[in-house]
């Protein structure tokens, strides 16, 4: 595909997250958001008028069948991802899919295989991994400044009071629960920053509501004496922090999922004598960076797609953690060959 081509985007569904992503598409060079699709045509028209999208259609299939669409953004519930990824891939459309990519690793692998067999790109819509601050933290860890990495701890939570029982996050069949909704980020951060391999063993516990985990706690054991833990919850104050601790120093970031401000994204490197150094990176809007990275992948400006293999590993770990919480016992994992 020519590098100077304008990528024409369509969105399947009017989920809340589509508002944020639509703005990112519209503000990214070489991208043009042309079409919104909904099973309710009037809803599509209303959403399109509000968000300056010129074309509105009354079905998801109509977006996919449009020969003038190059890329599909898919913010539907995870239980619908496989169906619509397959339809989009068969139509030759590249797909940005909202996280989690799937409900199970077997479904995720099937999606990746379908995309590859139809020569289209598939990417998980996790935004924070595309923020330049994430690269800065990775560089600090890779440089050896922390010493040998021993521990990583993450937390991601927010508080609903009362719990909204009708929300899709409390529907197990739709992929609900704090593990897949919030733990996707904490597991992903562990694999991206702490250890680029699967854990050897995991153990988890959860508190259940409507057969969905409303809170989740986990331990993960890796090679080379690296241990990670996290907790997620729908009934605890807003937290989205991580710590990576080595033998010499540690990193602390108190808003890794989403910076408290687009104008200043920061983290700290702490020493062993009470000293700390604040590190900042230039202003950035991470959803814009995500769209730009996917654009560059599609247009051939970069040849690697590290995110999809990372997503598969995240899904595999989440599957093992969910099983551990259900069985109330540790689960062994193996690295895929």
C-alpha cells in the first residue's frame, strides 16, 4: 500500500470508547473517518452528526461491504470480536479491535490466524503502550539502571457504588469481569516492562458478583527470580499505578494506564537512600499515538507488529489466571513454540 495513501476508516458500533478513538482518527494525518455503522440507523445518524462522520449506515455488515473503507475499528463486546474480525478480514479490511481482543486465547489465536491468512493487519486497541512515556520506562529498565529486576506490582481499580448489574462488565458471556477489563492492563504491563516471557506459574483469587469477578488479585512467578503481583477491582478507589523494582533502583508510575494530564506524563526512579528523580516526557495524546502506529503499520512505514504477539501472551496469562481463581489453585504455563 502506498505510503501517501489516505486510510479510510469505518466504525462498528457507537460504544462510549468510540468517541475517544474517533477523535484520534480524525486528528491523525493520512486517516479519514468516513462511516459509522449501528444496528439502529437513527442511532448511527445521530452519532455521526454529533461527531462529524459523513456516512451513517444501519448495519455493521454495510460498513464492511463498503469498498471505500480500508480500516475497521471494532469497539464491540469481546464475545463478538471473532465474528466481525473474520468478516472484516475476508473483505480485506485492517482491524483495530478494542481490548480485550478475545474471551479466550484459542479465540484470539484464531483471529490472528484469520487476519494473517487474508494479509490484513490486526491490532489490540490498548492505548498506553503507544505513549512515549512507556518507551522511556522500557529504556530505563533495559539500560540496567534498576539492576536485576526482581519485583513488579500493579493496581488498577475504580469504584462503582452501587455496582451496575446491567452493565456488560457484569455479564460473563460478554467477557465481563475486572480481570479482562482492568487486568488486561496490569498483565500487559508486567509482560511489557517486567518480563518479555510468560510466567511459569500463576495463582489468583477473586470475589464474585453475578458469576463475574468484581475484584481480582494475582501472583505470577517468572524465570530468574522475577515475581509480579497485581490487583483489580470495580469497588475500590481509582488507582492505576505500577512499580518495577530491581536490585539497585525502582520505577514508580502512578497513572500508567492513562496520564492524569496530557500535558505532563511522568514517572519516578527511586534509589535505596530515599532519593528520587522525576522523569517527564513531552506532551502526548496516547490514543493519537495508537492510531498513528497502526497507520504506519498498514502503510508499510514499519515492518514489525510487536503488539499482536504481546496481546496473545496477555490473553494466555489471563486465561490461566481466570482458571486459577475458579479452581482456587496454582496453574502452570508454558511458553508457546
